[in-house]
């Protein structure tokens, strides 16, 4: 499974490709909101996906690591 880091203020946000389709991808976006994981499943066109890669908004990573946060 491919993981993509999302450029945001929170380094724990990431996206995975669930399914590839002819005109785009079904993606799962996971965002950390103060310890609560917000999970969104959505469609992303191939044009927009390639644009996000090219501009650096998303970056492919080998795995997702959960970081421990001290309270």
C-alpha cells in the first residue's frame, strides 16, 4: 500500500490510495486532531494527484510512523 505524507502543520497527517480507477483514485486521508484521528475517504482525480505530487503538497513515504506525544 502506498502512503503519502500531506504537507500541513501536523506531520502525522497522511493519505493512502485505497483503489485506482480509470480517471482517478479513491483515497483515505487520516488527520490527527489533538489525539483524535479524523478519517476521510474521497475521490482524487489523476490530474489533481499529479499536481499535488509535483508541487510537494503530498510526498510518497515508505511507511507511516505514529509518534508518541508527552502530555
